[in-house]
């Protein structure tokens, strides 16, 4: 995973550097504030990609004595840093846009800015889909955050295109308004990325659909009478499951162990994102004490 993600990120950095330089040149030559703002957004993608690469590198480290549960949360940290960078970029663009709204403008952006916006939309949308594909394939939060960074850049270029076109049609304020709209797009993307990463940092439960599927699998075992307790929590992009089930109190210790072991392996093989499963068996009676056993294992 790390090698694929690193190679993709390096290519992304190179493309973003060239694209941001092209858009900055086009914005300056065409006297377009919207295109200059869009160029700054693309330049911020370079920094965000570096953060993603570092986060993925550390998240793939093996468990050790001081980190027995692994290092998956480094991806969440990378995503949070990326969200903060996005937000700061958006606020800077918004500040410039608001200031320019109160300054009389008679500049008519050149056609080069229009072409730069269209080229940017095309390239960034391709980068979004490619990065999204690999993020889903590798189950990487940091890569998915980077993919949305590309999508926000494509959206900002659409805003720049509309603003530049409006300014060329004789409405100069359209350029500044477009810059402000770009700011809103960026802030929205930053908020979504930050919210998702924080949910995974604070042991948020996994999605309801996955929980329902796990419960259905558990109850498909003939010897499971009922589920007494069921909890899930996210650790980076992995899932931990704590499960209590009831079984016939007349079962021997060995039979109860075999049941939990079979159930454990079935859950792991059916849900690859699950890293750790703990199953506790209660005898089906009003007194859960001496006959209880626990089974846990970690990938």
C-alpha cells in the first residue's frame, strides 16, 4: 500500500507544481484575481500531498511495544493537518476577495485566464477520480482527503471560470465574487475532511450498515442464542469489535471456545477492515459468572 500511495503522491506533487505555476502566470498576465487565487489553491495542494505522504508512511509502521494497536491514526493526523491547511488557504483567498470588492476595478481579464481555468478543471477532475480510486482500493483516509482536495480545486476553477467570463462581459466584480465563492468551497471541503478525521480519532463507531451486517452474521450461527452487547470503534481506518453473546449454558468450555473461534474467523474473513475482535460468551441463564469465557485475537 505504502509504495503505491507514495508513487501516486509524488506524481500528484509534480502535476500540482506545474499547474499552479501555469495558473499563476495566466492570472498575472490576464489581470485576474480569481485565477491568482485559484493558483494559490493549487499550490497548497503540493503541501497537502506532502502531508499525506508522511502520514501514510508512519501509519503503515508495524505495531511495537509502545504502540501495540498499530499506527493507523497517523493517517487521521495527516487528514486533520490537511484540513487546517485548506481552511487557512480558503480564509486567505476570502480576505483578498472581500478587500477587492471595495476597490474600484476596471480590469478586463484576458482570454488566457479562461483557458487556464478550463484546463485546470479538466486536469483536477481527472486527478480527483484517480486518487479516489486508489483511496478506496487502499482504504486510505489520507488519500481520500487528498482526492477531495483535488475536487475542491476543480470546483474553485469552475468558480474562477464563471467570474472571469463575467468580468470579460463587462461585470468586473464577478472576478472578486468568484474568488469569494472559491473561498467557501475550500472551507466546506476543509470542514468535511476535519469532521471525518476527528470521528476516527475519538473512537467513533463504524457506520450503521456495517454494524447491521456484523450482527446479522453473528446471529446466523446456530449456537448463538442472542447478542448481549455489541460495540464497534474506529481506529484510523480499521475497526475494533467488542461482542458479548449468549450460548447454551450446558456447553463445555471447549465447545464454547470452538464457537467463539469459528465466529471470530468468520467475522475477520467477511470484514477485512476489522483489525481486532473480542468475543465474550455468557451462559444463557440469569447468572453470568463462572461459566463465562473470553476469546480475543488481533491481526
